């Protein structure tokens, strides 16, 4: 029983430490806003599609660019589905087209 108690206390200490580290890794509101402000600039500079894909996966669960009837040179249509929490922000009407709405 004492060995089991020792193991459980050790596990509790490890899990408590992991929880505390995960809380400190969450971005502050200011850091979050800075990320959102800089994302269009970052996307405009990316030339590697793998890197762009990785960045877009943070925000979107599905992002597709479909060519127009005349091909990509004549324009294209973007289809997307936002991941949470961004989708929830739109549903709650807290954001409208990327802008905070009081």
C-alpha cells in the first residue's frame, strides 16, 4: 500500500506540474490580437505552400480555392470552414468579418 501511495503521489506531482506548464503556454489576449493582426502580413510573404498550409490549419478546418469557370487566371472562389473558437466568435456575433464588434 505504501508503494502504491508513493506512486500516486509521484503521479500527482507530475500531473500538477504539467497542468501548471500548460496554463503558462496559453497566449494572452494581447498576444492573440498581435497574432491576428500579423497573420495577413505573414501569409503575404509565404512562398512555401507547406508552410502556408500549416498556418492556415490553425484557423481553418477546411480551406479550398476553386478556379472560376475560366480557370485560375480569371479569378477563383475561396471556400472555408473556421475552427473553434473562431467559428463560435462569428456565431456569437462578437466578430464580423474579422473585426471586433464591441
